[in-house]
């Protein structure tokens, strides 16, 4: 996916954002892209669907105290 392709994505900001730290995600045919909302032209992290599920599973297990 080229840089021009990223501009047309539907970026969604987390409802849990604070003024300093926030991320946005965009779903693509190849998975999920993640970026810092205050740096939209900065680095973007790409996850395929299985990696995104594993990331969320690990994040929720860590922050919510559930099983990983």
C-alpha cells in the first residue's frame, strides 16, 4: 500500500483519547493500520488480521487483567 493509498483511508480515533496521547486505526483489505493522531503523516504500523487480533487479545489481557 503506497503513501497515496493511505490518505483515502477512513481513520477512526479512539474514544479514550486524551489531548497528548491518541491513536487512530483504519481497516484495509490487508488488515489494520495504526498511527498517532497528532502525527498523521508520521509512521504507520501495519497489522494483518491475525496479528491485530493477537495484539488486541494481549492488550486487553494486560490492561483489563484478563487471560492473555
